[in-house]
């Protein structure tokens, strides 16, 4: 498990670590206290992946197309 803060992870880093957390939890050989910490880390990783996917979907939705379906530009995203 990485010591990198979840908020600093890329989607790829977060999903890899989330898969590792799930694998360890499914293995059933982790003590209860460690399982709780792993579950909490997994929850944070899932939320990070969800947020990054939502941001990517919003960027894709901003792409405009011409009559033939070709991308012709993007609209700036609104700052939150």
C-alpha cells in the first residue's frame, strides 16, 4: 500500500491501489484492525476515482462537434 496521499493520486494510481486493497480484504487473512484501515483507505480511493471520472466526463461533455460529428473545439470549463 502506498503512503502517497489519496488526493494526490492519478486515476491509474488510485485504481491500482484500490484493486490491491480489495484483493487483501477478499483474502481474509488481514487482522480486524487492519481490515478496518484497509476498508477506510479503499473508500477514500473509490471516492478519488469517482471524482476523477466525473471530471473527465465533464471535460468530454464540453467538446463540441460539427454536423459531421467531428470535434471542432472545446468550451472552457466553469471554475468551481
